[in-house]
C-alpha cells in the first residue's frame, strides 16, 4: 500500500530538493510552505510521516507536531531544526516527535530517518489492527447470555474492568472463564497493553516460577542467559493465572508478594523488580476445600477473592442455550460457508434437558460438528450424541438396534431390565433392602419376594 509523506518547509530550495528526493512510486508526497498549510493537509489526508521545518510562517514545526499527534493516531513526525538549539529538540521529543535532524543535513540521513519512521507506522498500524480486532472480539456484547445470573455476572465484570482490582473467576470447565478474563482486560484502561495468559497446570511446577518471574544467568542448569518472565512482559497490562489451584504453595507465596508489593525477584537473582500488573486468576476447583486440605494458602485466597466472579454452569441457565446456539451457528455457518437452519424443536428440548458437564465449550463443539455434518441444514434429535438424549430415547435407540438385528425375547429382555434396576438400587444403598425398596417405589416385602423368585442376592 502507498504511504503518504507531508513535507513542510518554507525555504523553496530545500523543499524542491526534498520533493525530488522523495519522488518515489511508493509514496504520495504533499508539500506545504507554511505551518497552517501543513495543518490543513493533516486534517484532510491520512498522512503517515510528517517531515517539518521548525521555523515557518503560519505556525511553527512544534505546532504542526502537536496537531499531527492529536489528529492522526498513527503518524510519525520528524523535525528539521535550522537553529539547532538543544531545547527545541528536547521539547520536540517530549511532544512525541519520532526524531529531529539539524540543518544543514545530509540527504542520506533524511532518507534513512524517513524510512525508519515509515516502517514504524507500518508496525503500529498492524498492532492497532490486531488490538482493534481483540477489543471488538472481547466486547461484553460477545459474551452471550440472557439469563439473570449471566446478566448479573456481566454487570459485575464491567464494574471490575473499570477498576484496577484483582479478580478471581470461578466456574466449571468450559463456562467461559478465559473469555471473561479477556473481557476484563480489553475493557480496562490496560487494553492497549499485553494480556498474558498463563496456564498454571500446563507448565511443569519446576519451570513455572521462572516462566512467571524470569531468571538470571546461571540460575539453574541450562540457564545460559537471563530471561524475563511473564510478569515483566505484562508490565502495565494484565496477567491471567488460569487454574491457579494447581500452583505449588511456595509459588503461591511469591504471587502473594507481587500482589502486596508490586515487586518480585527473578529466580536466582537478588535485585527486586517493580511491576505494575493487574492479576486476574481463575479456577474450577473449590478453593475453600483446597485450603482445608492444605493445598492452597488462605492468605492468597483472601487477597485474590476481593472480587469473586462466579460463572454459573450451563445447566443452571437453560434460557441461554437457544441464544448461545444461534451465536455459534452464526459463527460456524459463516466460517464454513454452509447454510444452516437450526435445531428442530424436539432436538432443542433435548439440549435443554441435558446436563452439559462441559458447559458452553461442549455446546460450541456440538454446534461446530453438526454444522459440518448437516445435510439439509436442520439438526434433528437423531443427530445428537446418545449421551444427550433423555433416558427413554436411549432405551428406544437400543431397542431399535436389537429389533433390527433379528429381534429379541420380550420376556427375557423385561426380566433383564428388572434385574438390572434392582441390582443398581441395592448397590446404591450398600445392600440395605429397606432403602433400595424405597428407591424403587416398592414395598420391602415385595422386593424381598422378587429377590427370592429371581435368585438375586445383591451386595
Ligand atoms: N457466554 C458465552 N458467550 C459466547 N461464547 C462463550 C460463552 N461462554 C463460553 N464461551 C465459549 O466457550 C469456549 C470455552 O470458554 P473458555 O475457554 O473461556 O472456558 P473456561 O472456563 O476457561 O474453560 P476451562 O476451565 O476448560 O479452561 C470458548 O470458545 C468461549 O469463547
Ligand atoms: Mg480456561
């Protein structure tokens, strides 16, 4: 893509020289002969780099610099100072200039500086593009849910995002903990800094400390060079400590110290490093139980638990299932370019009755699979995995299979079914006949009779 360069210079000879130097096919060059003309061009064009003289009529180079920084987020400014005073140069840098050059200059120097500034705007544009994508993607509107618990959770999340507080996200696997952690970051004033996710259970315990805090050279065998950790890299950003319950107690102590003092010492080091990092942690474990079992430090728990965010499991917010389904159908239909109509009502009913141990992730995976496999765009009950069907459907599925494979002996099948129910009830009650009869809705004497007749013993 063509880039654009604005050259502001009131000395006609120098302007001519620069215009001829930068007359290149990859550049749109805009000449200006005064400060006001330059500012006017900045208002009207998407300028990448400004090369401006310091002293000009109609507004000096510093004014042009300030105007460019204010108007164009992604523009670099280089000042040319004829009166090489140090103060002007320092001031220019403080105001955000990319560089300054003193007159008389060598043409190669200017070409080099402008080239670097152009490169810089390329990198910045790429970053801005990536960040915009992330910010769009993690807007609260993208956390789908209409149920009361999710609404409440989202209103809490938006309050947390606006603060600098530590947050602890609690929820079963697949409920959206990481999604919420990212939403907190990308809706906070740290959004243009790094979001560093660290999965504490995926990194071996002996490496986790150095991953988080870095190490000095020679800290351990194989540490040939010093290395910065994730806390340092995420300075002024957010670190997401996922599955924090898996962290060893000594490391938990070190995390506590970062939270309290905003500083740490790298592995093997003595020098304290200061950081400004927001910590968001998540777990699917019951931390109070982990504390009782001496696996989690209570002081760290108190420190993390300032603002707990509970994400309810999907089975407790069945109203969210249809909207989540729509959302995922939209996503996967778009990705695959297939036309999808949706779930038939009985299939949707089954989804609502299912227990969803894998929560939203399980639902998302199901939709993705069905979109790929579907023929006419409708998802039927028979397309659902066995485990998602209600009991009676499972029994029907099995019956159909047997009948299609040559039929069965009805009496024996009934007998087998009765026997399995009785044995299951007995085993659940540890052999207690009285309670097993209760579970089966039978009188104790009836159960005893049946056991005798069938020759069953149970536990
Ligand atoms: N409310 C929601 N709206 C839209 N997508 C969601 C929602 N909740 C979860 N998801 C999606 O479900 C998937 C799982 O979410 P995520 O990875 O955040 O869960 P998790 O709680 O971190 O799971 P785990 O404990 O297994 O790590 C992701 O693809 C996420 O985008
Ligand atoms: Mg996760």
